[in-house]
DNA sequence: TCTGGGGTCCTAGGACCC
DNA sequence: TCTGGGGTCCTAGGACCC
C-alpha cells in the first residue's frame, strides 16, 4: 500500500489531497509516513516533528497523530479482499502482504491490475503490485512499480523489457534490497558491492562467510531461488510488548509505579485477546538517547511461577521488579513491559514449590481479574482498571496525540458525516 | 524545548550433560 | 610434561524489517 497511513487519512478527509501530509509517531515525536508532496519537500522518515513544524505555515503541511485504530481496521479490510485473489496469502505487515498467483504472465498481470482496482474502489487506498518468482524479487518489482508511474502500479518482472530491467538493477543501490540494512549496506559498499546487480552476482559463500546465512539467502533469492519461508501467523509469535515514550519525563518512584502497573495491564490484556499466557516478564525503562550527561537503562526479568496473564499478578511483579532499579535524579523518558515465553494454556498451581507468598486468596484474585477483563471488554479500556489504570484522569506522562483524526471505521460516535 | 513501537531471526558464548 | 568429544539448551546482543 502506498504511503499507507497518509492514504488512510486521505480516504476520509478530502482536505488532505494534493498537499503535503505527514503522520507522526506516538507522542507526536517524529515522521513515520509522508505523502508524495511531503517527500518532495525533502521531509525524511524519522525526522523529528519539531524540526519541520514551521512547514505547516510556510508550505501548507498537514499533520496527523498516528491513529492505529483506523489504520489497523483499514488494513484488515484490504487484507480480507486480497485473500480472495491468491492461492495463498501471507500478511507481512500492516501495509504489505504476499500472495501466490498462478497462470500465464498475462493472466497474472491482469489479476494484479484487478486487485489494484478493487482495493481502490471498495476501500479507497492506492496500492502497487510487484510480481516475480521470489519474495525478494517481488518486493523489487513492487519498488519498480512505485517509482515508475508509467507502469500503472503493476510490475511483472518477467514481462519487463530485459534491457530496461538490467539498467535498473545496475543503477539501484544495494541498500534498497529487502534484507540489506545500514550496517550490511555500508560493509557491502566497502567491498565494492554497490548495486543490486552486484549483490545478485556476488559469491554466496563469500557473503555467508562475511555476513550471515540471512544475507546469503538474499543473494539466492535475487537469483530466483526461493529461500524465504512463510511469514508466521501472529498467534504463533513469541512475545507481547507494551513500551512507550512519555510525554513528560518520569522522575519519581511513584510515577514509575504507575507506569509499570498500567503497562503491565495493557500487555496482559493483549495476551488475553490472543488467548495466551506468559512465563517471563521483562521490565525496562530508559533516559533519553539525545540528552547530555549520564544515562540509565534499567531492565529486569522475572520468571513467572506458571503461565499467566493475570493483570493483578503481572502488575505487582512489574512494579516490584522496577522498584530498586531507578536511579535518583534521572529523567526517564520511556518504559516498557514485555511478556514472553508464551503458551496456549494456563499453568496449574504447583504446590509450595512455586508459592509466591501472596497473602490474598488465589481464587478471589482470579475473579477480580476476570471481572476487570470482562468490564473493559464490554465498556472500553477506560472504563475500569487496577490502581492508577482505573483513574478517570490520565497521568501527566501519558502519550501526546495532539493531531489525532476520528476513528472513522470503528466507533459509532466518530463516523464520517456526509451531507448531500 | 520537542527525536516511535513492535517485532523476527541468527550467532556466539556460557552452563550443563554424559 | 601431558588433560576429550559431542552434544543440548538458554540468553544476550546484533541486524534487520515495517
């Protein structure tokens, strides 16, 4: 999907068309998506918002806080539609997926064009389709489709003029290949491997020796040999994390306890929505990477007595784990709770071996936890919570989202109103 | 003044086993 | 003076992705 977050905003807000638009990260920190007009202004991904804020006045730049409820729902609609077209379908990220197509090259091209049209018509976001024999090459074809408007948003590598393709491969830098990041990119260039064609023609054994089996696979994929397996289903994944930057620094132990309690409950409720249980709890916090002077990045792990997603237990353990790690006088700007070692079933209580020495009754705790979960499922996340998470007024450090749009597709109160 | 979040995979190295 | 071999499991850290 092209400029996906911006496209989602544009689908509902006509005033955003034909002008520079950016979508910001959490806390309105930095740029995570840009319209073509914003790219043309020279705004980079990851650029801090405060550095480009003046463009709002001088260049009619529109700004939106990220609205993941909207993007997630729009993505799900696109993915559902896409699933109808392929022999298989793997959702790779919120704005990207791989599908398997069969038939002649011309049939494949026609299907790709239909997909674009259907998504544009029924959902209203622009996409490009790249077709080839491996995932790495399909991503490359998609890249070509995006950068050559003449192709109409579809690029079937095998139908391209081979000389044109050759020119592209010897021109496009190796760092544009899927799987080549900053570090490997710099190293490759220092070895004289500067373009996609260079990497395609590199010695796979040398690449494995100097880098890893991962980059070796990329070389094979560039040569048309499939090496990258299916993307795993979300439900099989290994961890659930809730980490956030704060809008204002956290300095006191009390505030950090609020953070840990609320984040642990958030992580626990994600686990509940996936029907899973954790055996390992990790807490983290950190000072700003950009601040002068001393830094502090406390982190601790707690092995859980048995697979659990109990918000009371996790909240208590997270607070306790972080309690002695904070250094006095430091400005903490982020914190996180990570749950891992996931399993599909809760553990049995195992006699005294794993006794937490918890005073209150286990059954009662279980009941409170499930009541809290039921109520928030029915009346929304803000309706109830344990301790600080139950307060109507959010703490001062809570995320900043000053330019948020409506949740057009998931909240009755926020539907788009149309007058005709 | 103000700089995101949530993941995956691989590798090396340590602890431990017989 | 001379001190094995083959393995598993776990974790931390690095690199990458969007």
